[in-house]
């Protein structure tokens, strides 16, 4: 094909050189070089990548030798390249057609053409050649797309057979591409059809690489219930809304833990729709926990400034809603955006810095630091957990050794439970000193939530 293209290009260039010079100069300005034309036709042949967008993006990023560009990034540019090439070729052919009547054609021997090719037919033959190349590329791309879908389907059914309907655990490399997340966790994967929902529920009490993730947050849920049960009215000035804010935080924590447990149970589900749905539910629970945490800081830090509380609350609700909805976007669960997911939640959490800065402006840095100091252990717990989770430590150091116990996600869960406990303890301490901090500003209004619980 390349040889035919080069021959067509040579003949076309020969026609241009033999034509009147004024037209030749104009044409040569519009026709790319031979190397450029060949490169662009290679890109046209590779237009199957446009159709490959129907695959999960991770299919194209397994080969780490493609640096710095990945297959997915390369494929994403194919439609634009193909469109640009097609448009340019059409313009060039149109230019050739418009000037063809003005060309004074030399003899066939002078052009070196075979006897069966007449000079006026050369342009039509060139167009037919390009059309043939396009048809071949589209046919090849369709065949490749079907082949890749067949491979994915075969891998899926192979995983089901290896898992024996969910009765056996399989390895990371036996999983279909969409179910792979952490390549340092080698063994202990469930792959249970959704119709075997009883087997999914029973797997809560079986040993696999999600067992620790499930039970760390079941334990956290028990802790949250205990915190609510054993912490009641702190003083005679505690209002119903004071207690409501504390309860709201515990409810958000309980929701987060329940969503997490649900996700880690369904992480072993072989039905993709259920698998992705519960992943989004997990992120939603995290979003509302972060939002509730911010609200407790604002409520206690500006206890005697209800207008400020109202403004912050509107912003927190908007932020929480956004982060609760965003996980349902199709790209959010893509393994390529794992770092983006982590950064989004970190950014949301660091929005809590704003009340600190505002408090420092109103009260000074030292009083602000003293009042909010009880929150430090919670923040440290979250940061340690995020670092372990992001760097997949310690399984990165010894792949396969921490598959069942001690991998980063389990440690992240422990850090979350500790952070929830430390944050609630901080809320109670904020409550004790709320008047001494918030109401010390000159002309501070009387708290609007003044009805105490007797």
C-alpha cells in the first residue's frame, strides 16, 4: 500500500512539474511532502482508535513502555487527526480538479505512465486509491473492535468459571480489566454473580481480601452507636440544636460507614452495574461525612454569630451535594483518575481551613489555635490514612504478602474510624468552650439557639 501511495504521489508531482509554472507553484504550496503524506495516511489507517473509545480506557494503558503518552491519550487524538487529514485531502483534490482543465498535459511517455493510464485519469485513480485505503482501515478497525470485545467477554466468563459461581477466590490477573484496582493485592478476590446474592452476603463472614475492609467499618459503626448512646446532655445550657449538630455528625459518620461496608461487600460482585453503583454509593457517604465535619467546626467556632453560620452552611451543603453527585459521572471510577479522586476529597477536606482562617481574623491566631486544637488528632489520622492509601503501603513493598491482612485499604479504614472518634471528642470539647471563644468578640450577638434542654 505504501509503495502504491508513493507511486501515485510521484506521478502527481510529475504532472505538477510539467504543468504551467504559475499553477505548479500554487499546487506545490498546497500539497504536503511525501513523508508528511505517508505519516498522515498512517494516522488515517489507525482511525480504528476512534471506535476503541467504546472500551474501558484501561484496556489501552497496560503497556508501561508508552511514555509519556498512553494508548488512551493517543487514541483520543485520532478523531481530530483523521478529520483534519480528510479535510485537507479534500481541499487538495478540489484544487487539483479546479486547475486540471488549465493544465497542458505532456505526453504519456514523458510522464512515465503505463499505456493503460491516461493523464486525465490520474486524479480519479488517486481518489479511488484513497477511498480504498479508507475502506480498508474502517474494515480493519471494525474487526479489531469486535476482536477486543470478544477477548473481554472471554476473560469475563473465564473468571466466572475460575470462581466457580463465587465459591472460590481468584487472583488479580484472573479478573476482567474493569474489576482490577490494586495490582499489589494478588490473591483473595471474589467474583460472585449477582443472582447468587446469598453468597455475596455470606462472604461477609468468610476470609478474602475485603474481609478486613468490611469488619473495620462494622466495628466503626458499633463505636458510633456507642458514642451517641453514652454522650448526652453536657450542661444545662446545651440546646436542642447543639445536640442536633452532634447527632448530625454521628449520623453522617454512620452513613459513611454503612456505605463503605455495602461497597466492600459488593466489590466482589460480578455484575458491572452493581459493582459501579456501590462504588458511587461509597463516595457519596464520604462526601457527606466531610460536609458534616465542616459544619461542626463552623457551628461551634461561630456559635455567637448565627449569620456567619448560615452563610457557611449554605456553602457546605452546596459542596457536599456536588461531591455526592460527582462520583456518578462515568469517568469518576476510572482507574486512571484514582489520584484525581483522592485529590478531590482532600480539597474538600481542606475547605475546613477557611473557618480556621476566619477565626484567626476575628479572634487572633493564638485563641483560634487553642480553641480548634482538639481537632488535630483527627486531621492527623486522616492524613496518615490518605498517605497509606495513595501510596498503597505496605503492599507495594511486598506484593501478595498483605493480601488478606494489613494492606493499605484496611489501614485507611482504621484511620477513618480513629478520625471519627477524635473528631467527635473534639466536638464535645468545642461545646465546652464555645462561649469563651465565640462570644468574646465585641458586640457579639446573643446565641440564637438559646433554648436549653432541661
